[in-house]
C-alpha cells in the first residue's frame, strides 16, 4: 500500500475514532473558549504521530495541554500588540489563505467524486499500454560498443548467453543469474530500450547494443509469455482514483489562476 493511501486510511480511522470514542468538550483559557473542533484538529496530529486510531484519555490530556499552552502564549502576544505588527499580520493573512486553499480543494474533491466508470477508462488505457506480452529480459553490460557487438555476434552463432553473462558482464547484480532483469512489460522501459526488446522472440538477441551511462548493453529475450503481471482493476482502483482526482484538482487550480485579475 502506498504512503498516501496509508495516510488516507489512518485519517479516516481517526475521524471514525472521534465519533465513537471522543468526549472532547469546550474549555476556556483565561476566559477564551477553546472549541471541541479545535481540539479535534489538534488530536488528528497527535494520533497520527502516535500512529493510532484510538482516542485515549492520555491523548485528550495531551491535546488540552498543547492548546492551553498555545492559547496562553497567543494571548500574551496579543497583549503585547504583536498581532498588530506588519510581519505578524502578513503571516496571519498567509496562514488564513493556506487554510482556505486547503479547504477549497477538499470541498472540490467532495463535490466531484470520481466514478468507477471514469477509473475504468484509465485502467483500460494503462492495460493496453502494458501490452499483450511480457518478456523475461536479460542483458550483458560491457565497456565498449565493439565488445557488445562481438557478444551479439557470438550469441547469434549459438553461444550460451547465460555463460557469457557470467564471464563478461560488468553488472555484478545480474551476472550470476544470467543477466536476468526479470519479467517485464516492454512499456516499463525507456524508449530506446523498449525499441530493442519489442518484437524479440524467446532466445533472440537484439541486433544492436544499447548505450547507457553505465556502458553498452547486449539485450536478450530469455522468454516471452502472455501478459499476467498487470494488476487487477480492484488492485489499481485507489491509485487511479487518486491520479484522476489530483489531475482534476490541478486543472481546477490552474483555471482559477488563469482567471485571476493580477495587476
């Protein structure tokens, strides 16, 4: 599970914890009310930091201590007139706008849910890009183009690729297992690499070596099979939904930015 998904799950659990367990109530600091809503926001940070979804008496006490401290110091700052100084006024204005910005994005997402139909369209596009076949790619890494071309010629004459990889490859991570890079869709590789592996049949070596920052690669198709590693729709649903939501949000923000009258 990706980090963003884990965080979303934890936040949802924390929200549920408030309704099920929390007994937070308004309290006052020097006559100023600290609301239940303020405490709930602070509690989210505390619970996330402790990686728990349970509102305990200890967490309630910690939240109250934090907000008491913050409120008391903020009151002292106001008494000293610091809230009227230009730097603080500017920072408060920026902070307010950030809160409104985040609230606007949250509201937009809530009002524009992504349907399974939309997600399925993107899923089908990615599935098509993945391709019908997967290839077990192996390579031999050498220093020069001449070495690579000689190895290609040797494989075409019938030399054992696995043996050559063990003897000649500079890639210590793969040389002892025949240069294997594992099963992959050609689509996951960069354009140049993909061109070399697409269309290769089992046991074939690419006609030309591929240059990278590490040297020259001899590309070999150890095996080819029908695609089977592309995740199911259910496995990709959350990731693709997040991708679509983020794209929608980006467009929403960009549209507002374009319409803004900046002088």
